[in-house]
């Protein structure tokens, strides 16, 4: 039997330490599997690797049901699949849907009596089984609802910001700038004749090591920045020659 602790965050900017701490506190020997990936899909690289090596009797521990899946339909189907394969699932924040609890609910059927009362008892047993399944479905549905609510609050917040005249996100036409591209632009701005420097375009390309298309793209962007209604002054972009 192997014990695995599965920890998941949606983006690499988030911290996964709390989940690991919680799992290790109850299962010190658990082998931790972690990844940064959305929980709205079960097709996650590290999860799929873990899924392939799981064997009957193994235990998978989650800090909460939301770490397993934030898609209600897929989450419940995955739960049922692992349960029938003999994999024990543990949810530290929702122990009421652990597979052991589910197993007890399904095996806790009322014994038949061999009389007409059995019709009633059978109905009760079926109801208890359906109730156990419903508890699991509700847990995954709540997890999915939390994501939907978060997205709705984000949309409302962005709309409110726009209505209040605030700039949300990057301005149109402004792409993501890396440290490397920023440094290259600073060199172009400092040395290119078009911006008051002493080097022509070919010399600037050699200095920056940029390909022709990239060089001219950066040059256009610099020119656009410098003429953008005075919002970006040359000295804000220009790195002093001694620092270039």
C-alpha cells in the first residue's frame, strides 16, 4: 500500500505549502505530488501520472475536495472510478465523503427478513445508498460553484472599475515586455541615430544582437512610446549610456 498526498494550485504564483503541511500533519509518510494547474479539468499532467500508477489499496489524500476537481460531473465520475478500483480517497476538510465513509454507507444495508417487510427495507437501503452518493455529488458541486462565484465576482469587479474610469489590464497595443526586450530597447534608444545616438541601424543590430525584424519592431515601439501624448518621456525609457 502506498500513500500519496496530492496538492494542487491553479497558478505558480500561489503557495502550495499549506496543503503539504496539512497532509503531512496527518500522513507523515505520504509521498507528495504537486502541480500548478486548473482544477476545472481532470486532464492534469501530474494527476494523470499519479492516476496511472495507483493500485488497489493505495491511499490518496487531498487537503479538500476542490484540490481533486472543480468540475462536479468529472469529479464525481473520477471518485466512483477510483472507489471501484479499490483506491482509498481521503479529504481532510470533508471527511464525510471519504471513500471509507462511503463504503460504510453502502455496506450498512439493513438485513432482509424474508417477509413482506423486505419491500420496505429494500427501499430504505436504496435510499441510503442514494443519499451517500448525493453527499459526494454535493461536495463537488459546491467546489464548482466556488469557481463560478469567483469568476462572477472578478467580472463584476472589472466592470465596476471600467465604469469608474479606471484602466483595467494593459492598454490596447501594449504587449508583455521582458527584461531582455526592455534592455534591448534601452540600448536602441541610447545609441540609435534616430533617437539622438551615434549608431546607424546595422550597427545597432550588431550591438543588441537582435534579428532584423525584431530590431525594427522594437524601434517602432520606442517611437510610438516617445510620441504617446507625452505620457512616456524619453528619459523614462532611456538608460544612461554608462549603464548600458
